[in-house]
């Protein structure tokens, strides 16, 4: 009789109360929820990107890692001066980052190291004071397209090379540098 009671007690101890998960089950559920949440955030809200070239210097340096808001242009239109990540028009498997300079319908020209939009001088306070770059344009930006330029105008594969960027190629707006630590900060 004692052996039967002992086996019954062991079986009851090993049994979990109904509705209660094991520690492993709780950990597994937490991991699955975290992975799904991370995937949703990465696909639809925020995404990290690496800067492989100097085309956006001095604003972005080679090796910078940035966070891009994929929602920014779902609720608003791209604006001049935004730093934008997009699918490269000549090879959509590659992502590029440039500054949005020309909006649909505008006429853009670079003359004597200055930017002109519709014939008016536009101040670009994000560029170094002593920068010199080649003249370009005037070019009219077609509807549904944007003109993109790198801040390092002498070393940038941008709209001067491959033309205006189609709106559907835009991935999102770069909002902050998160690495390296000494460069952490919001992008303007």
C-alpha cells in the first residue's frame, strides 16, 4: 500500500496544474513573441542600415550605422533636405542613402557651388563651407520622382548619374546614427 501511495504522490507532483505552463514553455513563448515583434518592427517600422561609402560625408561617415523610419513617408511626403534610404534604381537589390534635393515638378540646378531650385538660391547649411562641385542642370524633376544628391558632391553616385528617383524606390527616412558611440545622434 505504501508503494502505491508513493507512486501516486510522485505522479501528482510531476503533473502541472491545468492551464499552467512549464518554465520551458514560458521561455519558448517569450522568445517567439520577441522574434515576431522584432520582425514586425524591422519590416514595417524601423530598420538598421550600414553606411559603406563616403558619398554622404560629412553628415554620414563610412561605417556609420543608422536607423531608418519606414513609417515616415506613409503618413507624410518626403521633404527637401531629408536623408533618405532607397532602392538603387539601376540595381534594386542595393540600398543607397542620399539627401532629397528636388521635389516633383521643381527645376534643379547646381551653379558655382550653390543649389538653385526654380531659379532661387537654396542654402545648404549641412555642406562644408569650402566645398566645390561641378555645375549640373537645370533639370526638371518629373511627377512621382525626386532628385537625390550626396552631401559629398564630388564623390557621390546620385541623380546626376542615374537620373531622378521613382517614389516607389523609397525605403524610409534616416533618423539617427546609433553607431559608433561617439557619433550617436539625430539626423537633421
